[in-house]
C-alpha cells in the first residue's frame, strides 16, 4: 500500500531541458497520441467522472500540436457528425492509403460511453465521424478510460470502473472490477477482468505485447496477444507510482507515461484542480521482448509548475506532457 | 501509587522507544521509491580510489581526497573545465613534518585576496579526523605550512570551510565516535566548531551528525548539511565567529557534502537517498552498492536557500554511494564509494 499512498515521498523537481506551459491550453490534455511525422493529437476539456464540473464550465475539444513547429499554438479540430465531445483516451490508426483515423473515448451526460472513430482531414483541419461503438449497443463497455487501435476497426479498451458499483466504493474500497475489453470490428468482449483501475493502454511496435497501466497496483501489466485477440498475462512491472496514459516510442519501443506519485494529491486535484496541486512525474521505461530493461524518471515536479500529469509523448528529443484537467507542457530535451 | 508511577514510567519509555524506532525507520528510507535520471550528457571516469571530498577554486581547479587501497589516501586534482578533465596526483612537500600518517578527508580551498596565494585545508586522520593540515598550493605542488592537532574541540571531524589563512569552521560529525551507535540511537552529539588561528571552540552543538560545510564570503553565511535530520542549515556568522541559525531547509535525504558556487549562486550537495542501502556500502563498498543522489539548491540575493532541483539519481549500478559533488560553469563532478566518478554537463534552468 505504501507506493500507492505515496506516504513520505519527496517530490524533487527536475526537467530534461527547458520546459514551458503551452499557451491557450487550460482545460488539460488528458491523452496525447502522435503520428510518425510529429503531428500530435490531444484531448482537452474532459469532465470526468461525468458531472464533476459545473455544466458548460468545460468544453471538450480535440487539438493538434506539431512537434516540427512547437512555437505554433495548438489547433482545435472541427468535429463533424457529433454535437458535443467529452473526450478521454485516444488512439491513432493510419491505413495503407495514408488516411489517418482518430479513435476517441467519449463520455455522455446520460451515462452512455462510446468509442468514436473519426477520419482526420488535414486540409480542413477537421474530424469526420465514421463509426461509433457505444455502450447502448454493445455489452462489456463500462466506464471507459483509454484505448489502443490494433486494426482498421479493431481496438482494445480499458474499463476503468464498473458501472455496477459506485465509483468511490470501487476506488477507495479497492474493489477490482475494472477490465480490458476488445472490439473485433463487430462485437465487444472482455479479455481480462478483475483489475483495479486499469488506465492507459498501448501496444509494442511489433504488435506482440499489450501494455496496460494497472493504476491501483502501481504497476504496468504486459500481455501476450493471441491471434483471436485474447490476452495472456506475461509480466507485471512494478513502477511504484500511478501511471496514467501510456505512449510507446515507435522507434525504440520505450514506454512513456505521465504518472501520479502522490495519491492524496491526485485525489484532491480530481476534486478541484483549481485549488489543489498534485505532484507530476514522467517515466520512460525501456522494454525488450516484453520485459523492462530499465526505467528513468524524465521529469518530476511537486505540482507547483505542472499538476496532474496524465500523458507524455516523445518525438525527436522533444516532449509533450499533458495533464488531466489543467495544462499542457512542452519540453526540449538536451 | 507505586504501581501507577512504574506504569507511567514504562509507558513513557515505550513511547520514547517507539518514537526512536519510527524516526530510525524513516531515516533509513525504507518508505522511499527512487527513480534513476541524470543530465543528458554524463560520462563515467575511472578514479584512483574511493572519493571522499572535493574542494574547488572558482576557476575550476578541483582538489580531491581519495581513499587509498588499504594505504593512506592521496590528494588529486582535476581541471574541471578542461576539454578532457583527468585526475592528477599531487606531490606534497612535507618540509619538517611527517606525512606518513596523512589520510585526507574533508577539504577546503582559501585564496588570499591580497596576494592571490591559494591554500588547501585538509582534515586528516585514520579515525576521521582529528588533524588539520594546511598547504600552500604552488606550481602544481602542495607545500605543507601548518599542522593543527590535539585541539580539544576536534571530534571526528568531517569537513571544514576555510575563512582565513589559518582560520576555519569545521563539522564534528560524531562525538564518541561510533557512527552506528550515534546514528541508530539518534544521538545529537555532533557540532560545528571554529578555529581562530590559535585554538578551536564549538559554536553550535547538539547537531545530529553534521557533514559538509561551506562558507559564503558574499553573504557571511555558513551552510551545513545536517546528515541525521536530512536538512541543510544556514547560519549567520556574527562577530567573533559566533553563529546563529537562520534557516532550516529540508532535503529529505542524508547528504554528505556542500559545494558552494558563489558566482552562480548555486549549492550542490551529494549523498545517500536510501540509507538502509548506504549503510551496507559504507561497511563493505567492494561488495555492496547503493544509490547516489545530487541535489542543487538555488540561493537568493540574501544568501537564503530557495528552490531545490534533483540533478541526478543513480540506483548504484554506475555510481555507488555518492559522497561529494562539485560544480562550476555548468559542469558537474560526482564521486563516492566506487572507483568511478560521473562527469556531467548540466544546463542550469532556474525557471524551468
């Protein structure tokens, strides 16, 4: 329990190079995904759990950030085919024709949960809705958090919480009713159950291993993927902190994560991010064949500079770090 | 009534014991999780032995005390800002003194602003350290000029900070001196002393194992790493070398050294983030490694400590048991209980 609670832990600040908060982003960047050309997409303005914030106090948006032009402000994408977004985790898929699809977890005020698939149009700077996988039409979709796309219409997703029990009872009672689901293009199924707050999910560059942040146990789970989409637990990597979203460097295969090292801090931040700070941390975990080689703390802060880090993406010695509800940070790495 | 008194005394004793055990457990760092990181450009250098202490001139000539392999230690130098910094053993001209028992520990450099002469102050002694040797640094050689010993105020000295040609502040790390006894039993028997050229005296006592010490000529302040309580103490130096505590700055790690770079208003300190591992390393450095940590503390215009940055953590694989760190012009050198030192280029980012 000690690593989960973060009791007695010290949060020293350090950064890999000059870092700055990106102007214009004040409602968070919960999840970030990037293309091989350096164009990153991120979700902002999340209201989670739904109803956490006053109605209309935050507006869900998707932005792009170009690592090749880091001084340009993030661009908001126009959403076609959906009236309102409450975006959470997201994942990119590029088909053989070069078309880019963005899959986004969306929470609705009436309790509906869905994964929306959008086609990205760079010319009009917009996202066009192409597919919805909704909890109203599919079973095994509970309170979603993140997803990773593994095929044209196939993806794994994390059910952070079950809808069968109140959120607080699951979180603080440590009731492991979270799970991993799989959508094979037609139907959903549960491929791993009894997890305590499964969060970020991603896949190794060779598509052999699935990584899942098991937040409640301060570990990252590594699964072998079987051909039918089933998962076999291969490894659990103790990281001693609550990793949020996971990003995988397509070149090195390293896992990058924004993490919450202080449980009390993050609980207060989730309640009111304008009043409470939470310590921030970015970890890089070097992997080989599904095993951890080593782990480096790339960035740390006690929350005074940046609070509630949830995602970290690396591109060409540059790093973008998002938070759940507040800022987005850009760093150049020396 | 007798039973009540006995019960009360036993309750107090149990509570005191419980408090001591809790404090000891906390000091050992059993609750901590640490993560490796370092500046982007670091490399490892082979050292002639285990590093004990560094002292640098402002232009980057670093004096290094190195523990010998069973023999007495030696003084080396490194030109920190050279293109290819390397270790160089320094010859010592002992003149009329006997240098056979010389075993250097804490170091301090002082430069006479009138004639530019540089002096190296060295704590020496097999049981660290009850002797201070003062050398004049001349043409790549140390000329012995004075030996101070048998002063009643010297008790297991750890480090010193020269403030004049033969005056200096020093830390008495222990009193008994039995490291494990004083550390385990939470005995605050350490002190800071001042030697005025003739005799020494204690100027701050009841400290829990003070280690590194540095003096700011700019602000008239003394910085001391308070190893046992994992903090950094700032003392104002009054007339007649009396000192008064003006700031207690938490470090949350058991730090060994203080390096003050007045030109950039930065203080670097190296030490042990996990004492339960460091204790094993201290006892048997050849067979046990422990993590290293360097912290950088910014100093404001009044000399007070403001913000802290963790510059480096090594889990002990490359750099074990860091004992000392020195930094000049964004170049950092760290050494410890290993025959390696780490040399890093560090970009100082005050506002990150």
